[in-house]
C-alpha cells in the first residue's frame, strides 16, 4: 500500500510501517497545505493517510475522499508514544476503508 504520513506525525515512524511504501507530507512538498486540499492531493496518489490530528474528522467531510484515513490515538506525537501503536496500525492498514476514519488506539 502507498501511505502518506501527515506532517504532525513523527517522520521517524515511517520505517516502522514495514511492508508499505511510506512517504511523508514534507517529502511530497505539501507541508502547511490545509487538510482539505491535502486529502484531495493525497487521494490521487496514496491509499492511506495516517495522522494524529483528532480534529481532521470534524473539519473535513471524509466520505467524499477516496482515501482511507487512520487516526493514531497516542498521548503525544512523540515517537515513543506512537511506536506502541505500530502492531495495531499494521493490522489496520489492510482493512481501513476508503472514505472513513479508522481509529488506532491501545
């Protein structure tokens, strides 16, 4: 799967998402782009968008986008706090439906 990692997620998490092609928002040159435009661009090139932005689902009409959104629920966006979610995240990637938010938490 082609995965886009939001800029609010520690980029060092990317290598932990094994078996998938992971790119970050800054690598795409899309830093500071508003969420609506970001999702619009992402759905053209990626299968899954991973974020820690809990407001995203309230600010955007996710069903209109043809990309799966995975929301990581951690105590912070620090790498240590995100790494514990990796096993659950890896299980969720293959089943996360497009146009919906999949919540990953302990």
